[in-house]
C-alpha cells in the first residue's frame, strides 16, 4: 500500500484485491503453476522499515543501544552478530512485541508501537525461533491463524482466507501435510508451517528469527530460497541469521550487530571482513569467496587465546620470564611444506595467528600457493614468503638452498599433506634436521597425487616414491601429528619444546604422537584451561 | 480449515441429547412419571410474558423492600396432566434439572477456556481460586451468619468467588502484564490460604458443620426457579461472549508473543477471558456449591472427539457439560439416600478420566 489509507479503506482494498486473486485462481485447477502463484501474491507492495535510535534494556541490562537501521522496500536484510548481540531483541522490537526505552520503529511509515497489535500484525509477520505447537491442531488450521488479523470477530473463513491459506501451503510445500496434526510432524516441517502462517498473513514486511536454526543443510537452503522468492515477489524481509555464509548468500545487505549496537551495515562483502569479524565476534576468521556460489565464506579459526600463547612461548624462550603483559616482540617463524586444500587451510590458520610465515615449495595454481598470495595481498598480514617452483620439474639447486635456509631459520616446521611428485622425497630429506615437525595428515600418503606414480613417468619414480614414503613416515613418527584445525596447538607445542634448553621446567612434554590438551600451550594458563578449540565454533552463533 | 457447519451440527446434536437427558431425568425419582407426561408437563410450564404489573419485592439477603415492575406470564400449552405430576415436574424436578444443566454448561465452558488459557491440561475453572473463594464465602455465611458480610449464602459465595479472582489477578499483574505462570502460582497460594481459613471455620462451625460440608461438596437439592433465573442468564451471556473470543483462544495457544504478532491484544484478551470464566464459574458455584471434575473432564473428552479448535470445542464442551451434570445429578438424587452431586461427578468422572489416561488418549491439550 503506497498511500496510507484509513483502516477501512485498506480493508476494502485488501478484500477487493483478494477477491480478484480468488476469482483469478478459482478458475485454475490444481495444476496452477508456481509462476501463477507468483503473480497472485505480487499484489503486495513491500514496506520500508525504519529503526531510529532504538534503545532497550531488560531491567538494568541494556540490550540495544541507539540502534538505527533503514531497510528499503523489497530488500532482504540479514542481521548477523555473535550470541547475545541483541539480534532477537532487535527483531522483537521491530515487530512491536517489545516496547523500546527510546527510539522508534516505523514499518511502511507507521509507528508499530503506537498502533494496536491488530494494525501492526497487518504490516509485519513474524517467524519466531520457536513456536509452542504441542497440541493437535491440523497444519492447515495453524496456517489459517495467519489470517486472524484480517478477519472480523464473527466471520467464518472467506474464500479469500481459504485461498491465502492454500497458497501459503503450496509455497512452503506443506500442502501434503495440511491435514496432519502439527505435533506429529518433524521440526523442519514445523518451521515451514510457521513460515506458511506468516505468508498467509500477507504482510508487506516479514521478520524471521533464525529461520534456519533447527534445519538441516538442505532445508536451510530451501527456506532461505523461499524467503528470497518472497522478497523478490514484493515483500521486505529482515532475518536474524547465525550462519554467515548463508546470510552472505541470500541477503541484499547485512547488519552486523555487536554488543547491542550496529557495528556495520552494507553489502555482505563490505560487512564480512576479517577485521570486522575480529571486532564483532572476538574471533579470528578468514573471509574467502565460495567458488560455487560466488559469495563470501567465513572460516573461523581457533580463538585468540591459543594465538597469544604461541607468541608468549617465543617470548619466554628469548627473555626467560613469564611477563605476559609485555606484547610479543618477534613473532615465531614457521615454515610450511604442503600442497592442496589442507595446506591452504593450515596456512590461513597460521596467518591468523600472525606468525612470520614462509611456505614452499609450491607450484603456481596450487591451493596453498593461492592462499599464500591472498594472504600476502592483505594489508593486515605481513606477507608469506613463498618458494615457488615449476610444476613437474626437478627441484632446482636455488630452490633447495632457499628451502634449507627457511627450515633452518624457522622455529617450527609444519608438514601439511606434502605432495610434490617425484620431488617429495628430496624435500622431505631437508626436514630430517627438524627434530619435531608438526604433521597435518588428512590424506593417505598413497592417495596423494605424485606420491607413488610420478608426473613424467621415469623409471626411478617408483623408487623415489618409496624413499619419500619412508621419510614421510619418519617425520610422522618423531613429529607432532595434529588435525588441521589444531595446527596452532601443534605449533605451540613445537615452539615450547624448542625453548626447552632454556626452560628446564618444561622437560616433561609428551614424547610424541598427538598432543594432549593441557600441554598444548604450557606457558599460558588461560589456554591450558580452555583446551583446544573445536573448529568453526566461533562461526556458530 | 474451520467449518461453521460442523460446529452447528455438533451443537444441535448435543442440544438434542441434553433435552433427552433432561426429560429422562425428569421422569426418574421417587415418583415415576412416564416421559410423555413429563414432556407435556414441561410444555405446560412454558409461559410467555403478556403484561406488566407493579408490586413490591424483597431484595434477597439485604432485607429491604422495593417496588419493581413485574412481568405477567401466561401459559402457552394446556396439556392434560394430573395436578401432582404437574407440580412435581414443574416446581421440583425441572428447576433442579435446569440448574444442573446451567451449572454444567458454565463449568465445562470455563474449564475449556482455562485449559487453553493456561496451556495446561490440569487447569479447571477453580484454578485461580474461584471455587475456594466461593466456599469460604458460603461457609462464613453458614457458620458465622453474624460476621459474614452477606446473610445470603448465595450472595456471600458469589462475592467470595469474584473477590478471590480479582485478588489473584491483582497479585499476578505487574506493569500491565499478567504472566500466566505467576497467575497459576498466585492461585495455588490463595487456594491454600483459603483452604486453611475454611478448615478453621468448619472446626468452629458447631451445629452448622453438616450444612457447610454438604454445600462444599456441591448440591442441587431444594433448587428453585429463582436460582435458575440468577445463574442461567449469566451462563448464556458469558459463554456467548467467550465463544466470540474462541479464535483468540486458539491463537493464544501458540504463545503470547505469537498471538501478539497475529493481531491479538494479549493482555486485554487475557483479562476478558479470565473475568468472564470467573463470573460464570462464580455464578454456578454460588448456587450449586463446589462441583468438581465437570470442568476438567468434559473439555478433555470433547477435545478427543471434536479436536482442539475452540470455535467448536467451547460450545460442544458447554453443552456436553450440561448433559453430564444433569445425568450425574439424576444419579445423585434417585438413590435410596440423596448424595451431594459433587461426590457423584468425581466418582464417575475420575475413573473415566483415568481410563482415558491409561489408554493414552489424554496426553496433552
């Protein structure tokens, strides 16, 4: 509704429109296609949402502080941010369920807190995070409840109501469930039913609180596709989404909320930056582009505590005291030998810990090489020294010398699925000088490209493969083997061991194999208590 | 999707059942009267207003007289029924049956509303202390007529019931909001307090003990048309308005925030539902005493049969409650010695409810 008519006018207009819809769809049989359903609902004009200076507290605890957000008609805005940032509270304030202490919320230029719940429920439909539906209403009746704001007290469901309900069931693919009791369908199906209820409400604005929280990956995508469709066919949507990748993929803009304030608003690529995520989530994460969807992908890395512990280890080794207040002066030097995605992932994690990194040998176009190039290009990173070699060529004397120098200079050496064709053995030979290499092993050695069958197929390949294998197994045996997500803990262990001569108290470190939790970072009490951080934890909201 | 026709046909069927049960009940008693005679006598009792006269009447319980206009009634039918049978049916059995139907109607409707309102299958009309308040008022009027504010037991019970409801609501309300859980807890606490008060009064009630205990067990003996004239309009009007809020009740089952998002003025609706169910319960309890189980069991049984939608559940529960109480009251009065109807409802209702529980047909709303 572009003009702002009196309620009765709006009512009449709506009814006329719905009658038109009804007569249009009434002639169609069940074979009505999705496109026709689409045109049927395009009668809705999306509304603008303007949040201005919103502050809200629960008792003494401020939850939102001076939050402003402007959503254009027909826009899909994702609200992202860590747990407790106030995402749900913001949505509840926009829907009118919570009275703010200060500030206004206008939907379609109507102050939702100044009008009756009936009036606001004609403007905004809400898909809550959880709905109490533990009673035996049939699915269709639950969807019908979405029509409540449009009906007068004594009316029976009108044809328009019935049409809106059936359309909503169709769109959410819940028509088959329509006669099943709501308490007998799965959680994912329920979520779709609640979405159907919101669709049947036929409001110009839609608010969704974690619409994908309880869904499996398939239904997450399906649900957000549907919201996207609804937005494209004439609705405005604001959704709290904890999955940053999905938010980047489906939202026009993102609002990053942190500590009850809007940290940043803008396109996903402008909001989801390493620095912004570090500030908002207090997490280390790298942002890359998903090669399939072309949208931002966020990879969270172990938290800052582990990162700091590495720097502290180095410091303790050189200054011989426990002065943790003193910020790290020289970052530890780590050399990475590896190829493919495992090495790329390890490299990102090491870079996030702000270590002095070198990598190689790598061939141009390898995932690890690309990661190194990207990290060097980033302003926040000091850059990664990269030893590039030509593919399928023997290791040159220069490259060999450089590699030897790098390994010698490094405080720790990491192996991550090294697969360098026939040269693997010669590269690993240089690692023999490293007492405790950190080994990340995600692929069986024999499965790695070039491990046993060489690139050019010379007769010595099989022999070289055997030598490489023996050397690799030797590295694994004396080294510290860790999964990719725990590489920082592994490096921390290696670093603390390398400083052992100066700190006899640390003599009792594990003899080999996988590192144990509490010894991963012995110099730092915090991280010792925390234990290893599971991967991707900080990306979960 | 809700079909109004379904509600209409179920309601019509249950009304027919109520009439049949009522006629059957009126035929039973120390004097057996065949159903045809009962039907004729009942029709003879129907009168329509044909004029207005003025006279004085005494306000019950307050003890002063006032001049009021009185309608003059004239009978519509004139079937041939012996005088004694006409007297038994018209002045003894029919008022009692009508009151049983009215009270059953009110209690079942109020129980349905309370179970939906509290989203709790254990809720019944007395959950916020209405019955305890009525009992306290009635026992006070019976045992200490000098101290009770109203000498009429009915009035005292009615005032006690509504006073308790408002007290509980007031305690649970803060800043314009009434959380359902607080309401429930406040109701339980007030009930416990009133229970102690009632026990104290019973201990010191002396010769009135038996009368007080019988009242508290629920009784419909010595019913007059005056009782029906008090309770029936309240019940009909109350249930009608509650029925108008049936859709809100459905939406409230989704939770208060969802209900708000679907356009329900939550606090106002809650107050209205609570006030109306308290008033109809209070009116029923004031004239019939505390009758348990009707408000708990009948809504559950009807929910099993017609489903959870209050648009059909509320009217059908009310009508089924009416039949249920007429039937149980018949059992209560036709035995060798009359027993309070509250005993019969619990005696019949509890095993039936347990049977449903064991069959796992009642598990939630």
